C-alpha cells in the first residue's frame, strides 16, 4: 500500500503561519527605507501584492520579475509569488541593461517590479519587450507608465490567495554568480527552497530570539534563505545593502545577533576607520561562505568582531553541502566542515571514480536544495549534471575525519611547466603576508611555462612591499614551481560576483593584453 503525506511543502505557508504564531512581534526592519513591520503587517501586505498580481490576469506559472536592491518589498515579492504559484525572476541589478533585457525576454516575463533607481532600465524593457504588460515602481520617482507600488497593493485585498501549490511547482529562477562569464539561470521549486531554509535555520540555530542581519544581495538564494529562516523561526530580520559603516551602525543599534558575510565583507568592516568605536557585543555568531576564508582573517574576526564563526560550502545550484560548526572552525580552521545532514558529497577523478583520502579531485554532490538542470541550456546541463550528481567544478579533498577542504576551481588550476598549481593554495599563503589586503592568483599565457603563475595583489593602506619581497615570502612557504613568477599591483578592488567570488576571467582578460 502506497503511503503519502497529506500536506505539501509550500513556501508561502511559512509567512501565513508565522503571522498566526508571532502576530504583532517585529518581523522586519528595512535599513534602506527606514520602515518597520510586524509579522501580521508583512503577511497582509504580501497578500495584497499577491491578489493584485492575480487581478492583472496572471495565472499560475506566469513570470514576474523584480529589479531592486535589498529592501523590504523584495520579501513581500518572494512570498506573494509563493502564495499564488506565479514564478519569480529576481534580477541581478549589477547586470547591464542589455543583459537584463535578454533575461526578461528569455523567460517571457509578464510583469516587472523595479526600484526607481533602475527606471532607465525599465524604460528599455518597455521599449524593447511589448510582452511585458505591467510595470510597478518602488520609490518616490516613478515614471508615468508604471504603477506606484504602495498604491498598487493598497487597491487590492488582504485575504489569503486561494491557490493550490505543490512542492514540485516552480518557484523562482535563480542566477549563478557568473565566475566564468555571464550568469547561467536555473529553476528552483518550492521543495528546493524549503530544504535550503530548513538547513539554514537548523544548522545555524536560528530562533525567535535572534536578530538576523541580511547583507547578501537578496536577488540570490542566500539572501532569500536567511529571510526564510527568520520567518520560519520568528526571528526579526534586518535588511541592509552592504556598506561597512552602515553595517556597523545597524549591528549596534538593532542588536544584531547573527549574519552571513563573505570574507571580503569582514575585511572591509575591520578596515573601516573608527571600527573599534562600535559596540558589536550583541553578535552571537557570524557565518561565512562564498569565497576562500584565509586563516589570518579568521583570527582577526574572532578577536575583533565575534568569537564564534561558522562556515559553509555549496553552490547556488546545490545550496549547503558542507558546514563547519563553531568548534570545527577552531579545530580545523582551513576546512569547510563535514557533509550537511541531507547532502551527499564525493571527491572523484576525471573518470568519476572516488579518489583516495587526502587526494585532490572534483567535488560532486547531491542535495535536497539542488537543481538538476539549467534553463534552456542543454549543453551546460549535460556538462554539470551527470548520473544524478552535480559536478561542482570545485577541487577539494577529504581528510581522515571526513572534513572537506577546498583547493580551488578546475578552471583555476594553473598548468605551469607541466606542473599543476592550485590558485587557492597560493592565495592562502599570500593572504598571510602582513602587507596584503586582497589577492587573486591567475595563470597568464607564457612562452616558456605555458602558463605563468601570477599574483594580482591589493596592498593594505599605507603598506610598502616589493615584488621581490612577495616572491621571497612565498618561497619559504611552498614549492618553487608554485611561487608566483610575477606580481601585479592593483589599485582598485578586485572584481567580484555578488557572492564574493573573484571573477578571475576578468583579470585574465585584462592582464593578458598587457
């Protein structure tokens, strides 16, 4: 006899039930707008947005895009589409207008919700894509062709939408970080996102006593997962666009207890003039992901910001695959932890066979939060998803206790004079130098070596160091073939994706021409 649960995992139910459980408790503070909302208020406003969209004639599975920075309306948007079965397209506002138009066209989007900062982009969408029938503007300077967001929701009903949602229904389309070019897109279901929310809530022990600060861009699934975790647990969430001074002020004034950062954010916070004047004692933990986390920086974070650190590893496509607890980060600081409860992780060679313990290979994985294909891209799908496993393109190894270590990207592996050099290994050494604020190691074309190991370095303010000194420092720490053959000094910050990964293809393209 087949047994099946009577319920289904539908993300919109999280907010509906949180409004019942937590009612007038403060649910959200938006640092961008200065507005505050209770759980009841957020749920009612979400219902108004949801019913307003349905009132436009939209039906289940129609696409609705949003283009905004971190602010409260994107929370209402995520839950409005969740309650109606509409499918979301949260757009990366750092893309150029042409790319945004292409994404909207690719997905046959019917509605664009946009922040007034992006009015010019909205105009281009309107001029080029007549299939986008409705525009809804957020802010004070809304063009005549668009609804004003607050007016749009005030003219709608506060009742719960009556739409049947299944966990396998499409929820929203996410975009990858784009470390090797333009971002790929893929669809996430309600089930995928519920799994990610539950992982974040349980792994990092989020409770109704927490104040969760969200600084990750909320057009990506990391930002949304933390919003979901806050709603799930009844925690207050504080939404802010990352800027060191603002973040420090918010932690102090709102008594933030936990936040997810990329290592670069921590470095910028620590480097902010007057950092020591801020009271950060409310923080119980900081969570890190998205980029290598050098041990010297970990030590500074523990000493000066918060003593308790988590770290996790995963792709946008997979959600969390491994995580390191607070004790794990003390015991094995270089590791990204052990496999998360519902994931599977293997390290394999080029033929797909498991490699011996301690041997570097490609990380492949399965997870409840993971997708299984790219949107309208069969070639990339076949390349990444093989035999039910997501091939991450990341290199790593396992130790005898099951801890996972990241060694870099397959495409970051530099072949110099017939030897393989992993960029992350060299970068970890460079970040230990007292004059280095940030760095990226790339391979540049070289007649003699094939690829020359090259370090692109951003110096700390006021630091003085020469290329010869950097090279001598590296020679003490690693084999000669791994040592950079050239150092390039960068006055500008290194180019990064919204999740903190250095876009090395940009550096290779730039410096290959010099």
